[in-house]
């Protein structure tokens, strides 16, 4: 990338100003902050950074000098507003700022330096955000560890990032003690609560004993999630470089012009506009009120809490998802923005009517769904339910993306209201460049043509997997001189630019040389009134190599036999070779907490001792 500078920004302004996304983002910030607060935030930022230094920073586009002061100014201007609600604890922005400053100073007193990794192994709670902001202020990327990892994966994940510190919930102390001698780079273990075992540090003591002043600032955007591990070991993704480049001199520059980088940044963050940022306003607090039911370590959940970080929203945190508590919190806390995965929606809609119909959900504006396929029936049912509980509009929205790409496509209510077929799509390429590529011909596919889904987004511009950089190269493809990310999915786009996913290449079933994607079969089976969930997997077959098998989870109190499922598939007009040859009814299907099915666990039972899979 060419050197950052004000001249490049000025040259980029006309093209940025022409973007709907840029104009929508500006309106979003103005709506959520309000005119007077916007002025106060900007003036306070300049005052804290020093007006002359602010001018120099703007002229050189060195925003690392301004970003930390902007955040602190935001917290001060909205000081009396509730920032975080975590179980019984309620923190204003002033409360949160005080704890973040002390934690950041405490971490620096332990010897943490810029670019040192400070990993987190935390249940959902205020500590996650305090740690994230503290790490950002002192320049330490924060790897988001999945607390559902097995012990070996946890060791590998920590060692891949060479983390020097680990902040963990007290519940995970036994697990960390068991692996302590296998994570040699970790010098400090900071445990939530006011007590800690010998050799570890109490989180609350560290906050209480540290200075509340501004730490020695070396800013970085500390976002450092892992992939979901759907197709293998979770990989650590460098958001702190891609998203952070505009705001930090510690970030690795992407290999694009500054104008192109800024365009991708606007595209990425425009999801706040598309999902209602210019419309949402709580009648009491006049801001966004975001419910966070999913694990904070998951990259998709970032969509739930970015408004809280940037827009002065209020974040309501669920330690763990519970469908009844989810509905209760929407009513009690006047929630208007929430991110869910399809499995959560299915559990909510499966509640008895006497529970579902107990709550007033009229404040809801935006229900964002992603991370796993949602059937058209589920999307429609979600809208019907929320409308029945007081919502004046359809609330279901969706995005497609991955840990590597972040948000790529966006599906909005007006899309499927205009054309109901779009219920089957995952939206339009609004937040990233998305195209369909045929590797067999080496050409881009026309509308309607199936191929590999390829994405260029803010987070793929300089994509790297910490500890395993060679794996990123396998997913990045040079096409027509540009670098595209191949997410391993197939699909097609219609003439209006809406994306329809067909399946995942690595899950494809090859039956006698014919390719079958499980998604089509799963969608058909989910239409059965007694079926709650289903996974279609590869099943060994002596002549054909492999055939589709359906592992089915029924709704509570329902009963069905395998033959009934097979007959139902035939009634759904599935071609004969796509009808499952084997059906098994199980009590529960193994899903990651982010909603992704653990199909490898299911397949391994049938393929033990068999090498060939198609």
C-alpha cells in the first residue's frame, strides 16, 4: 500500500461520497449520537489529543493518535448512559471507562508490550469488553478463545498466537491449571473475581490496585477471533491488521491503495446502516439496545455488539443462551437489535404457546441471523411470531459471511417483501464484493450459474492465520489480477445480485460420480412438521462409494420412523439419488454453540476403518 496521507484521503472522497453505504453510515452515526453529542465527542477528542497534534494526525492520516481519545470521549459524553447490563450488574459508560483504564494500566504493569497477545477465555460478561478495550488501548491483540474447545485444541490455539497473558473466567481455572506447563509463552493468568489460586492474578485486585489515568497508549483494534473449525482445527484470524490498519501503526498494511481500503471499510461497516441504524431509537434512552445471546468469542457475534462499541448503544449480555430468558430480556430491557443463529430461533419458536405468548416484543426492530443456513420456513415463522407479539414490521434480517470475510451479503425485509423467492437467498452483496467462479472453465459464472462463492472484503485484504500462515494461501485465489477468498461454498447469484447458497464443497457427497449437496436434502426434510433439526452426511456404500444419510432430531413429544422420512423426501420431489439411503433418529444433534453442525462427529461413526469417501 502507498503511504497513508491526507492527499490520498482527499482524492478518495468523491468516490466514497458517491457510495450509498457511506452516506448511510454518516446518517447512522448522526442519528445514534445526536447532533450536540456528535459535536461534543469531536471537540473532546481534539482537546484530549491536542488540537495541533489532531491537525497533524488528520493531515498525515495517522489516526492511531486520535482513535483512543475518540473512544474515551465517547464514553465521557455518554457517561450517564447504561453501557453494559450483565446478569445483575449494570454499568454506565463512566463505570466502564474507569474499569477499562485501571485494567489497561494493570496489564502494562505486568510488562505487556504492544503486539503482545493477551488471550481471553471468558464467559459472556462485562469482563470481555473491559479486556477488549484495555487490550486495544495498549496495543495487544486479544485472541478470542472458544470455551467449548477440547483440551488439545485449546493448547494449540494458545500456542499458535504465543500469548503472553491469559484472562479467564474462574470456572476455567481447573482446565488452565491442567495445561499450564504446555502453554510456555503464557506468563500471566488473570482470573475473574476477587480471588485467584497461587500463581494466578485476581482480575478485580488488578483493577482495584491500578491507576485510573490514561495508560501509555499504542492503539490497535484488538479483534482477534478464530474460525469455527467446521472443516478442521480453528484458525486465528488477524482482524487487528485488516480492520485496524486505518487506526493503528502496529497493523500490517494491505496490498491495495488507500482509496480501495477505505472503500472496503465503508462497505464492511455499512451493515449498521442496512440493519436499521438510521431508524432505531429507544423511546426512553434514544439509542440502540442490543441483546447478546451468543458467545462473544464468535466472529459472527461481533455484529451484535459493534453498535455498542461505536454508536453509544446499550449491550445486554446473556452468559448463556436460554430461549425463555431471551424473550424475557427483550421485553424487560426494550431490546431493538439482536444477533442469533438459526438453532436459537428454532428453540424459541419451539417453545409452548403459553410461554411464547407471554411477552411483549414490540420494541424489536432488527433480528440478525447468520452463521448457519436458515430455511425460508424459519425466516417466515420468525416474522410471523414477532409480529404476533407486537412488532409493526418484519424483523428478520440475515447476512452471509465467515470468520475470514466478516459480513459479505445482507438480506433485508424489503428484499423478500418485494420478491418472496428471496427468502431462499442469503441476501445481496452489500458489504463486500461477491462473485461466482467456475474453476473448471476459469471464468466468472453468469447469473444463475453455479460455482464457487468468491469474496473480497475488508478482512480478506491482508488475511493471515496466526501460527499457520500457509493455510491462508490455500483459500486465496488470484483471479484477473485480484486476490479473492474461496470460502469453500458453492452457489449462484440471480440477475439482481442476490446470492443463493447450494452447499459446502467439503461436505459434498459423491454418489457414483454424481455430486450431491446436503443442503438441498436438509431443507426438504426440515419441512416435515415433526422434524426439529437434521444433518445429511456421507454414508459408506459398497458399490457407489458413498450415499446420503439423514440424522434426524424430532421436536419434543413427536415420533416418526425412518421410512416416513424417506417417503416424505420422495414427496418433496427430490431426485431418487438424493433421497437418503439411511435414516437415523437421535435425541440431539451435535452443533457448535454458533449453530454450525459438527458433521465430522456424525460421519466418523460410520467411516471407522474405511479410507475411501467417494
